[in-house]
C-alpha cells in the first residue's frame, strides 16, 4: 500500500463532493481498471500513439493497481457521478503518479478511452470474472452434493406435503433431486447471461462513436485481456446499445434473483424438515455447528439455512436497485453504473459464499431421520388417494374422514368399511406410490 496520496486534485474534489456512504467502489472494478489501462498503454505503444518507454511505465504502474497494491488510493464513495468518471480519473491520476515524470493522466494514461466506455467495461469484466470463477464452481459443487444426497436417500419413503398439509408419499431422495435440479437450472440461467456480459463497450469512448481512439484499439485491448485472464471478452453487438444501457448486467442480476428464489425454497425446506427434534417434522438431521441457544441446553438451530435466507433476501433487494438503475439510462449513456456495480458485485460475492456454506457446512452433513420419515409416511391419510381407482373418490373420502375423526389408521377403517385385504395390500404400498413399479 502507498504511504502518501498518489491521486491528484480531481480525486480530492470527488472525495469532498461525495461524502455519502463511506463505501468505496468495489475493489474488483478498480483492479479491472488497472488491467484495462495496462493493456491500453501497451496497445497504444504498439500502434505508435504512445512513446514505447512511456507505454511500458504506464503498463507497469497500471498492473500494480490490478494486483491490489494501491487499494488505499481509491477512496471515492461508490455513490458518485453516475458514469464512474470520478473513479476513472482517480485511476488515471494514481497510475500517472506511479509511472513517474512526463506521464499525463489524461493525455497518456487515458489515451483512446473515456470514462463512459472504460468504467462500465471494468464493471462487466469484474462481474464476468466473479460469475465464472467464484459463483459457477460453488453452484456446481452444491449441485453435486445435493445429487449425492438424492442418491443416498433414494429409497427412504416419507409423506409428501402440499399447502403444508399431508400429501401422497414421496421419497427423501426425490425431494433432494428436485433441489439439485433447481441449482442446476439456476447455474444455467447465470451462464446463459454471461455472453452478453462479456460484450464490453470499450472503444466507444464518449458516446459510442469511437471518437479519439484508433480503430484497432479496442480489439487489440480485448485480445490482450482475454489472453491474460482466459475470459472470453467480446465486442459489443452494437456500440450504441452497449454505450447507452447496462441491460446485460440487469439480465445477470435477474438470473441471480432466480437463484436467490431457488435457494430460499431449498433453505426453507431444509429448516422445516429438520425441525424438532421431537415436536417438529423431524425427517432429517442437520449438522450441529454451534450451540443454538444461550438459555436452552442442547438446542440445534438451522444456522446455515438461516444465513442463506438472509443472503437471498439481500440479493433480491439488490436486484430491485439494479433494475431501477438499468431503466434510468438517458439517451447515449446509462448514468447509474456505480449503483449497478455495487449491488451486482455484492450479490455475486454474497451468493457465492452462501452457496459454498450451504454445500460444505449443511448439505454435505445432512443425515436422514429414518424413524421420522417412516412415521410420517405411515401416518399420512393422503395415501387414501391410491384407493380411488378401486372404490372411487367419494368412498375414499369417507374413509379419510373417519380415520381423521377416530385417529385410527387408513387400513383399519377401510377394512371395517368393506375394502378387501387384497386391495389394501396393493393400493397402500407406500414405496410403490412413491417410486412406481
């Protein structure tokens, strides 16, 4: 970290003007600004637009930014001018100071660039990197853990529940296979948005026209960045679409919202199925990670599902802010980019960490409560549904009413009402109801 401020007067003005949240621009965006400006300096040197020595010095300085060596030099509040101009200027000033005498922040470091194309490009690439390198692998691992549990719990019959009421039997494995599929589909939704996120507006400069940049500049910079990071970075489908809106980031946020909805369902179900141990549903045992109460000895709480639920709620809230930010673009430029960046990158990070915790500290350690599953399966009156083809809906309904009133089993009441033992054995086979065959 730098001992003294390396930034200049424009950064100081922004620090003074934007005393809003005390929260700086996400560091991943700053690091990507460093990568982009390093590649830009090298390309401008190749194109003969920048002295080779200056280009090398700028690139070396910019790489220090990319390597997080000067994060303390980027103190401007994230709630700033909506194009990110202040942080782009901050980067230009710091890089110029690091590069040494004769390097001008605008004429040299910012050559061929504008805040309007560079800052959103950094945001896109930060989001792309987090989605591919952090969230994607976390989702793959959680899907694998849920699939393993689905296989392990394949033959464990339990009562199904709809409207939180007893329903026909299912297996614990079938429920977990549904959770695995939710995660798999959520991962695919995120992946499907990434090709648009990978299209960056670099080269459009101020309004998308490419004024003051070499026609080969953007393509060469993209190629360098792709080679360095192994990310597939693409040109925009249309420079004016790419400059004027941040729809790709809104799309990615929408996929994250669906993921948050899926995680909410999974986490709530796990907490419900693990409730008890005696007065709840009690069909699974969640890992015991810590004491659940400061007053009730031996209490075990579903702490990881509760964390996941909170993270999911935050991601959904972030998506609302991102959606509003996305719809407030004006003419040739969206001017809510810092807001979008803050919330999108926060959602990606939070979800990646929550998914990892759910995988490693919850799902992987879940055990089936065989007695609890069997108890619920045997007690459910909804199994009478299987009698419908033999005695009809109304007659089966009468059996359920009497069993409910008397507290007796379906089989006992049905036998008393004249249903043969052969039909009862064939119809009330719980495993067959759940698994077929």
